[in-house]
């Protein structure tokens, strides 16, 4: 009788302890659950608070205190059928540009502008031949990593026809075309397809062009060059001579191309045979451009001088702006200004350090297609203290940044460069 009693006694003694342990464990579990639930609620509240702040900020940016909308270049066309494009100048590849690596850093400051547009155009003034090494002036070559950085920054329409197209001979031409053909195929179904024009498959092939379908719009794009540094393999390039007969034949070709490819906007890139580093517009060249506009071109986008020139908006007989000519955009990135003349910023060579990004917005309505907004943004190739060449928006904000970094020599120099570049303006003409 003693053993069973001791067994029962042991149970009676241990049971309260077990109940206590179970109760304590249950309590801890409950506290953990409550804590987790509390953290989830706090996170949800924080998310709601941030969303509310974002809404309030968006309201402040888009509405006045009396609830009337703030009209800006971005908001005024929100409910309209428009197409925004950005036009840039020459993407060069001098040794200071490609030897640095980290090519994405080149475009960081201007990337938001580039990506804001549905189509952003640039002239790539170098072959892209992975089989050869990087090469600087006078015979350029880059690897795909260099051109990929421009694509990743947002440029998605490239002119490949220029005076450096055949710097690496026929192999360089074919490798460049193969690379861009691959990129175009890879990005065809993406949100931001890439296009490139200016190279041909064979000497007997007709001039190449792109038909771009974007946001319900059809854009026809062709790139040609009037100048080559050497004549070799010119039949693989969209190359036109500058004599009167060749130009008249090309005007006829443009008329036929437009007739065969109905489009909303026809953009023609011309790498022109004008002298480099001259700021004024050549009268004969301007006359040729106007003939091309009359043949059906809506945007004539010219490059080659490595300095920026004026642009021209063309009005129709009802004073509606329909077309635009960019006579030269200047350099987008280069190393032609390696040693800025800080004491004399108006020397001709100093202009190779600046260029423009020009945003153009087209509107499609009952009056047809016309230009409703032109927004030029001044840019500069800036050399950092680490001797890296990067593109910066050249404005008062950047000047202030330089002053805070105590780069006073650069700040004073670029202050003068802004004033000089502002003398290059757009004009309006009537037909």
C-alpha cells in the first residue's frame, strides 16, 4: 500500500509544476504572437503613413491650395495623345572615356531625362567590335560593355552612319551590325525596344531604315552620312555624296520611302559634311535640309561638327509648328576637351565639352500632328577629381555643387560656359 501511495503523492506534487510550466509556456507563446501581431500592425501603419505622405506630396506638386491643377510641361499633356522624344549628340570613345570602366556612371545625371522619353536618339560614333581591342582617335573601337551602358541609361535609337563607321574596316562594320541586330531582336518584346540604323548587309542592299511602333504611333527612322574618313567599304553604309546629282537622287529616295511607309513622324539623321568646330549654320546645308523637309521629313537631326548649333522650328501656312531641324547637338560624351582653358572659356575647342539634350513633344489631334513643346537641356562633359569623364546637366545647381566642393576653377569656368552656350538658340521659320 505504501508504493501506490508514494506514486500518487509524486503525481500530486508534480502536477501543479506541470500545470505551471504549461501555463508559462502558453503565456510566452501568447506574448510572442501578440508581439508579432503588434509588429505587423506597426509596419502596416508605417506603410499607410508613407503612402499618405506620398499622396500629399503628389497633391502639392500638382495642385494649388485652392485645388486648381498646376499646369507644367508634364501635366498639361496628360490626357492628350502625344509622343515625347529626346535627341542627343555624339557618343564618342576617346581613351579617357573607355579606360575608366564603370561606364554606367557616365550617364547617371542625365538618365532620368533619357528614360522620360519613349524614344531617345544618339549618334554612336565608333564601331563595336568585340574581337578587337578598344581604340581611340583616329580609328575608334569599343566593346559591347561601352555601348550597353548607353542603352541601359535609356538611349534606344542609334545612328550608326558617320565618318568613323568604317574605322575598323569591313569586319568592324559587320560586327557592329551583328551586335545591334542581336540587341534589336532581344529587346523586340520588351518595354523599351532598341533600334539602330545606318549599316547594310551587302553592297547591293538598299539603304536601311526602321519602322518603329510605339505607344500607338508609327515612327519612320533613317540614318545616313555624307562623310567618311576613308572610302573603303562605303557600300556597306548608308552613305550619300554631297554633289547636286547625288543630293537630288536622295531627295527622290526620301519621297518614295515616305510614300511606301505611311507614318506619324519621319526622322532623318544626317551626319553632315560640314567643317568641325564651327558654330554657324552653312547656308547651302540649310537649303538641302529644307528640301528634305519638303520631301516628307519631320525631324532632321544632324551631327558631326562636335559643337552645338541652333535649331529651327518650321511653321506651316496656318502658323502651326510641324517640323524641326537640329543643325548639330554637340558632344554628348567625349574627351576632346581634356585640358579646359579656364582663363579663356570662349576658345573654339572649349565648345566640344558641351552639348544639348533636346526633348520634343508631338501632339496628335484634329489639327494633325504638330510640335507642342521643345525643351533643350544643356549638358557638359565634366572631369571629376578622380579624372573620370561624366555627363552633367550644366545648370546653377551643378555650379553650386562645385562651389561646395571647392572646385572654384571649374565653377567659374562653367559659369562662363553657360552664358556662352545660351547664345545658341532655336528660331522659328515659316513655309
